[in-house]
């Protein structure tokens, strides 16, 4: 990653040579890409299994002014986020003036999802974790709401994928798949051009009435980054196929100037007569042509995106005009053959886009487009500087001799100008762009910050405030400002590409068709779901024990029976135990985090162990001591008939609770493929077993209590009463010891069953790419869930044969021989580099495949860690 001042100086001094070198490298990459087939294959790409430290700045020269400004922006984010937390948690957006939340996007938590990556990048970990917990437990997309496909994609799908790429937490990927699947029917049109509105619950898609049935250009051509990324991360080709088909359709009739009207007919896939603009409803279509090329590693497979973008840039040049007297450069709009001297603030994304794409040209064109980007940025900055509040209006008109005048005069906290300043600073190193960004930030602080968040302005001339904190203010404006004052290594443009909502997506390799047949795509893994049954059993037992305790306590007060006191203590112990079990169950469902990457599943065992120790000390110990103390001093209990009635009622209640617990145990045993007997002793979730054991003891205790009172009644000897108490106490002790042992084993973390381990090892040893298997380990990480680890010696020959087939081992050998024969060290080094990359990719693919196969063999294995064996070779 670049990030030091020294490297920046070197770049400036050798810019011309570097541009030539970069052009040559990209030319060679494209030539290599042409060797591949035209079609596209799909594989799941392992993005990250570890937390990415996007905030790492060790070893960098930190400018104290930049650091101070970065902290000011972070403080602004914290103020905005805390206000959202306090007044609009879970809603789409905050209305700061009235201090309430509104659901502008159907109640999807838009601000929360939009803010995830900003929180992560700024190091606001506590806030990030709280947001993640809400997403895991409360985010529900099954809403009878007509959602914008475009807004939902860029904010929700993009926000979730970015959070996944940054944190590696699967909860974000699963949620992204859920919402994307609900959006997919929008592409089911005769042409493949999507409808722009869809009902999230029912899948009914249509276009807004005000477009006359047409689809909007930006709304239809700004889903490619997110859906291609989703295919890369899941291995499911349906997402990429839908969105790339849109570009293929548009490319068939793509005009010579690359400029498309903002309306497209979704039935014919043709343009409708309408405005051409780089502002509202057109903007991000052009942005994504460039960024998909970057996302695709600028290879031949995505070359048509770059070609289309360069064509559009020729068209953009035809829209560029200058004002008088100040020569502000702007991008006009076009209807038919007429130009309109108007530019939206939304179009101020263009300077950043043009600067980002300029490096793909040769040196002369690169400089020309970078100069254009800088001129346009100056105009956009003056959108801000030309108003009394120093905040830009929504759009501007240009008149001969008057430079610019604000048109629509509101400001809704938009990010586009700051976005372009960020790109220009990153790509040129010119600190002027930082100064401009700081001035804009100060204007937001002065005019938009209120007690409970940030608001827009109804009029940038008067400063009258509105009542809305747009979600993109947290997602884009503040993020770009923070990165503007951060080292370039923080979310490096070499490794990440930003979607149009400023959500960074990791750039990963696009794999060519030759590897498709060797890739195992993700399949649904059967889960052992015992939580629901355990929860029901515990909840039932909790309320039953409370009712029984109440009855027993009343009878004890009426009879003073020692055995009834033992039963009261028994019920108190049971009630406390069920409460602890319920707390443990709920705590164990928390999502994994940085401190506990495998989750909190074992926490239920901790609380179950605590409850068992409590039963042993309180229930068993107190009951036995009380019984022994009264062996020789006991008196016949009174009101035995009341005791008999309560014992009978309690027996029915406890019996019902026992039936629920037995049902839960049977379900758990069936889920793990065990007999009930084996599950009681070796099952992976002792919770339902604990409830069943305690309820069995409770029922047995009631029988003992009844027998003791009958014996007292029949013989007139009160000693049977304390004897019953002692027996009940011992019964509790036996139950407690059993539960202590079960939970102890669960906490220690035993391995998976021998027969399951044997199946996994047989699979690995019989796989053709595996030579040897070393150091296989497994441990429990939750009820029925395991972690599996193994070191493997891979068969290099088979690996090469399988994965290098698209060019062939013989072809590689021929290249090596030719380079060696010509003594061309540069070519040889290049070939070796490409070959090494192929081998690494092949190894990663095989690891992915083996991990998925293992999870299919033993569904309870949730985490698989396969590593290449690295034997210690003694030095020669």
C-alpha cells in the first residue's frame, strides 16, 4: 500500500515514466486475459476470515493537522450516530428537530446499515457491535412495502457487503443474500432491463407512474458492483448474470457518443426521448461502467465496461462548457440537440470519477482528463463558496457574464463534492483538496449541526433548517471527509472500490471458465436446530416451577411438614435453575464479535453449571441438613389433606413440564442421529437434558413426599417426614452431580464423535489432491457445533493438472522453455509470477472445496480450518 510522503514525492518526480509503465503492464494483463474464453464462470471467493485492520497507521508519518481534523470528523460521526441511537434506533432516518425516526425506505434500518462501514473504519467498535446485534436479531426484510431497487441495492446490499468484507462476519452476508433475493424478480422483464420498484414481501415489480412506464438509467445500471460482489462471495451466478445482462443489452445499441437518455423502455430495451445528464437519474450509470472494470481487475473479461466508459467520456467532453468571466468549467445537460446550461450538485461526483479513470489512458490523455477533473472540482467547490452559508444548493444555472446562480436552493447534506476532493487528493497528493474539504466540513458544522444530529438547509441563502438527517450523510459525506484526512493506506484504492453510496468493496480476482468445474459452490448445510425445543422446555419448566412453588409454600405454612419444606426448597432450586438456564440460552445466541469470533454458544454451559452447583449446595445440602436435624424432634404435620391435594396438583403440573422436556430431548436426539439414552449421556446440548432430569427428580420427589405423609398418617410416627426430606435431598444431590459432569464435559470442549471423525479422515485421505493428513483436531464450540482443523500435504502434480488446464501444463512448459532459450529474464520473471499466482489460486480453490465437503459430511462442523502442511526441513 502507498501511504508515505516519500513515495508520494517519488511519484510526482517520475509521473511520466510511471504512467508509461502502468500502461504497458495493463497491456500485458489484457493480452494474458485474451487467452481466456469469452464466457464467465463463478466461484465463491474467500474474502476474509479475519478482521481487516483498515485503521492501521503504524510506521506512517502522521500529519498533526490531518490527525486533528480526522478526530473532528470522527466526533461529528459520533454525534450523528448517538442522536440516531437515542431518537430513531431501528428506523430508516432521524428527524433531528422533532427527535423522532421515520421509515423512508420501508423500515429497513437504512441509517444503521449505511453507517456500518463508517463506524468500522473510524474504530467505533462498540457502536459497530451494537448495530451488528440489531441486524442479527431484529432486521426483517419480509415487509409489504414497494421498495426502490436502486436505493435498496446501494444502501442495504452495499452496506451489508461492505460490513462483511471489513469484518468477515457472515451475518452480514446472509442478510445481503436475503434482501438481494427479494430484489431479483425486478429483472424479470422482456429485455432484462429491470423495473425500478418491487414489493419486498410479494415480489411484484413495476416502474413509478411518473416515468410513463419507463425504467430510469441510473436506477437500472447501478446494481452491478453489488450483485457481482455477491456472486463472488457466495458462488451463486444468478446475481451477476442478472445485472451484467443489463450492460450487454445497453451495449447492443450504445451510441457513438456513449450518452444515454435517462429513460429506457424495459420491454424493448431501447432508449426513450429524454434528458441526457450526468446529474440526477443518469449519474451513477457512468460511474459503474468504470468501477466494474476496476472491480474486475481491469482484465479482458471486463474490457467492454472500460470501452463503454471511454466512449461516454468522449460524449461528456461534448457537454463541457465554461462560464464568463471566471471560466468555471461545468457539464451541461442535453435534450435532443439542445444543451441546457445547468449542472446538478449530484454531477459533482464526475471529477472524482474522471480522475480515477484517467490512469487507464496513455500519458497524454491521462493528463488531459486529470486536468478536466481538477477544473470541474474547482467549479463544484465554488458551488459551496458562492452562497452565504458556504453550503451548495441542489443545482446551478450558468448565464453569460454572470458565472453561476443557484437554482434549487436546498442542501440535504450531499457528499458528491467531498467525494471528488477525496479522489483528487488520493490521486494527486495535492493538499489543496484537503483544505477545500475542511472548509466544507466547517460549513456543515456551523449550519447543519443541531443538538440531536445534523439537518439540511431549506435555503442555502438564508440558512433555514429542515428536519432530516439523510442516511448518506453518515455513509458518504462523513466517511469521505474522514478518509480525506487519513493516510492513503486506509481503504487503499488499489484494494477497494467504492459503490455509489461510498461502501468499500474488496477487489478480488475474477476467475476464468477453466476452473468452474473444480469449484464447489456453497450449498445449504443442514443445521442441528435444538435451540427452539430447549427454549420451550426451559420456559415451560420455569413457569410450572413458579406455580408449584407457590402451592407448596402455602401448604408448608399450613402443615409445617419437613418433607413439604424440602419440596419448597426443591421448587426454589428448580425455579432458580430454570431462570439461569433461560438466561444462558439467550446469552449464547449473541452474534460472534472480534473478541469471540466463534460466538457465545458455550455460555449456556456456564450458566447451566452454575445452576447445578446451586442445586447441590442450596437444594441438596440445606434439605438434608434440615431433615437430619429433625429426625428426633419432629412432630406430626397438620392438615395433611391440604398437602395431599397440593401434591396431586403439583404432580400434574410437573408431569406436563416433564412431557415438554422429554419431547425436547427426543427432538435433540433425532437431530443428532442418536438414541435418547445416548443423547442424555453424550448429546451436545445438555440444556433440555437438564430440564428433563430436574423435572423427573421433581416428579419423583412428589412421590417421595406423598409416601412420607402417607406413612406418617398410617403409622402415626412423624419420623417418616424428615426421612422423606433426607431422601429428597439426596435425590437433588444425584441430579446436581449428573448436571455438573455433563456441563463440565461441554465446557472442556470434547471432540466430535469417533465415527464422524473417521468419516472426515476417510474423505480427506481418499481425495486425489491430498497426499497426507496431519494434526486433525476438533472441539465443541456450541450445542451440536464444532470447529475442525487439519494440516494437509497437497499433491502438487494433481493440483496443477486440475487447475491449470485452461492454458495447459504443456503451454506453461513451452513458455518457460522459450523464455529460457531467449535468455529473457524479464519475460521469465513475468511467466513465473503468473504461474505462481495460478498455483496460489488453485490451492485456495481446493481448500474451499474441501471445507465445503467436510461440512456436508458432518453438518455440525461450523468452522473448518485447513492449512497446507509445512514440514520443518533441516538446513543442508
